[in-house]
């Protein structure tokens, strides 16, 4: 049980075995801090030994990995989609304009969030698709919450009490990005994905 890190030929595997508690996440953070050069500019594949990775664990591991320079997340391998938990929900549909989802935990959306739709979570928001609507993570004041999307192009992002609006220019291409709070403002960083070679 726990989290194991292993170097493969062309990438690093983070294997999650069974339930992951805060102690396992803290141990992963410590391991990454001590071995940042091992991870830097590396490709990482997350594997879950079970039927579905817990959403909160996935959110926390993505957040830890986002602190490393130049890391590429190859993907998440599970036997099924991320599992709903007591404090997380998985939505398997595209949210259209006018639709709204609010939840008192983490939200994982397998689909898009179109302009005019909104997602409000007390925890983090992970969109495995395009996010073009409004996203409010950490709605009850949790500044450690994140917003992650394969295409992060929202009209507005809120994390806790901090608001950021979309820039006036349009991105040339879709790239995975993560939004988080640093120094009382929201920063958005590229979080690249790629295939195994």
C-alpha cells in the first residue's frame, strides 16, 4: 500500500497501490523535494493498482508534480475512470451553456465545460477536456485547491477569494495547464502531456 516511484527506460512511474492517505502524499512530496533533479525535465506516468484511482489522490499528486520544472505527465493508467469518493464526484458529460455544478469536495469532469457553464467546488477541479466556462475551486476558502484542464481557456477562474480573468488574446493551440494560488494571486502554468516513446 502507498506510493512507489520507479525509473523506467524513458520515463518515471508513480505507482499508487490501494488507498492513499495524507501520510503517503507527504512522503511523495518529501521524496520529490529530495530528488528534484531526478524528476526535472522528466516524463511521468501515474499508474493505479485497482479499479479506479481516488479523485482526491489524483488531484493531490498532480498538484505535487506541478511544482517540478519541465515535467511532462504522460497520463494516468487505471482499470477504470477515477472513483467518486465521499468528498469527490466524477461527472461524465459535457456541461453546456447555462448548466452549473456545485459540490462540497473535488470535481472531476470527463468532458468539456463550455462557455456559459460553471463549476463550483469546495476542493479542486480537474477537467479532462476543455474548460471555457467559469471555474471556482476552493469555494469555502481553500487556497490550496487547484484548477487543471487539458485546455484551460476559462472566462474566469476563482480559487478561494482570488479571481483571475481570461487574457484578451486567444491561445494558438490547446495545452494542458494548472491554475493555483501563489503569493495571493492565481498563476497558470503549462503542464504538458505526451505519449510514451
